C-alpha cells in the first residue's frame, strides 16, 4: 500500500466512524481539510495526540496563505510551533518548521472529531472512554496498515485512553513512550515556571532526543 492508498482508505474508515456514531459532532462540512493525521504513515515513528481543538482549528491558515489544507494541521498555536521545531531539530521533519511536506514521521489524533478544549475537559470520564472506543477501529486500522516501530504518546490524557483501549483489547501497539503535550509546555504553567519557560522548553526538546535515540535503536 502506498501513501495515497493509505489516505484514501483512512478517509473511508473515518466516514464509517462518523456514520456509525451519529452523536459525534462531524467537523468536516466546515473544516474538510481537518483529517486529524499528517505526515508519512510508513516512516516508522508516530506521534499521537488526543483530539483536535476546535478553537485552534477555527484559526487555521495554510502555510501558503490560502484556504487551509491538510498542511494547516498542527500549525496554529505556539505549541504547534514548538512541536514542529522539535521535530525539525531531531530529524523527524525537514525544516524550516512551517515548511510544507518534508515529513519523516506521522502525526495523528486518537479521537478524530474536533471539540472545544475546555468543553472536552469538562465531559465525564466515561464520555472520553466512549469516544476513544468509537475511534479505536480507525486507529487500529492505521496501526495495522503501517506498522510503526515506535509510537510516542503526547500527554497524560492520551496515554490513559490508550491504556484503556489496550486493556480492552481494542488496539495493539508496538514500543511506546510518553512525552509532554506541546500545549502544556506552551500554554500552561508548571509550578513556578510559566508557559514557554526556557527550562521547560529545554526539557521538552530533550524528550525528543530520547525519542530519536529510541527510534534509532529500533
């Protein structure tokens, strides 16, 4: 399977997930470019986040200045910039950070539907688990079709949901590791250290060095 065939089949399976879960908010009529995946699925290394933030999606612009395309994903907030800069610095994307293409990794969301971040956090835990269950067949297909060697979970919430799906035998993963979510470093304080504090940025970049090492070791 080549990348084009992978993306076509992924789109079909996302269609099925929305159809089978009519209560799920479908962002695609207004944001058809938001596929919740970007990069090279056959690169061997994945970075997995929880779900798209609708407030960020509504601010998206394409790098070329026109209407958003898939390249507008993970290209809105200063957290997105930090994430992309880390990818470039450690060889998971060709630079500069806002360049189209040049992906040497795959970025995807476990939950493909977009929601406002604050509203999502206020939902009950069982609602989060049900959303993860609804999207698990799509993630399972992505994993089976591309067989990454390393999956990097970005943040504690996606780590928790993945553990739940694993325990329920809804997905199977290869080697995994966890790093901080970019928005946590860029937008939220950690103790006395504010967002984008140099020490926090340095620690975040160091975590990518660990990813690079783990991936290179196979």
